[in-house]
């Protein structure tokens, strides 16, 4: 739907601008990459290698991108420890019943000084998203799959339990305060 695509564009634009700041030889991992790894494809010219994991991923390999199926709440990310420069998790955490597992996995695969870039709808977005889904301006199925909307404190707590340090995290609202951007350095 048009509005879904617009919201996705603004999330991706934020993340792409951050990814562009890394050296060309960076390794990126997109958690919740979707079936075709669209975000990875958009960033492939800025990075050396990209990995995408999603329960609905269509298995795919080329010189720069690998997509694999992964249950984000149960499976171990099939990458070695400290091998990834950037992990993106864009509009995914709100779909997970227990996000702690995947956040610990993200911490494990990040190199020292690597970054997690995470976006999620804010608490104030819930009634707006529910309304937009009800009148079918955005995909109702996606909104109904949201398990939780997070406050900044709750996100901070999740990241602390996963190994990140408070002084290495930043939180910003965007899209008129309806989304949160989290950047956490290992």
C-alpha cells in the first residue's frame, strides 16, 4: 500500500544515511530482511557483504548478498562471533514476543565498535497505526502482528540485558514522534 511504502522509505532513508558513513568494506546484517532482502539490495553499493535473515526469506546468494530463513526468536544467527560491522533491525522488534534472544545474537555477531541500527513504532503510534489499518490505508495484517510498542526506557532495558552499555546507546524520535531510531554501539 502507498502509505506503507512511504513509511518504509523514511525508515530506510534514516538507516541508509547511517550505513553510508561506514567504510566501503563493511559487513552488514539485516535482521527481519523480508522475503527478498530489499533493504540489503539498496545498501549493496555501500558495503562489502550483506546478510539478511527473516522467517519468510527466499534463500538467495550472490557475490554481495545472502538471504536465509531464520526464526528470530529461536534460531542462532549462522554467523561467527564479531564478524559484522552493522546490524539493522528496521520495524521488526515490535513483531517479536521475546526479542531478547535475537538482541543477544546481534550483540554476539557485532564486531567491537560495530553498530545496531533499530527502528520501531513509538507508544504514541499505536492508536494511529490501528486506525490507519482499520480504514485500510496500511496493511492491517502487519499491524495486528505487533506484539508490543516500546517506550525508550523499555528499549534501553532490552539492550542492556543483551550486552550493550547505556553510554553507547542513543534514542531519537522521527516521523513526527511516531517512530524511534536506536543506535547502539558494541
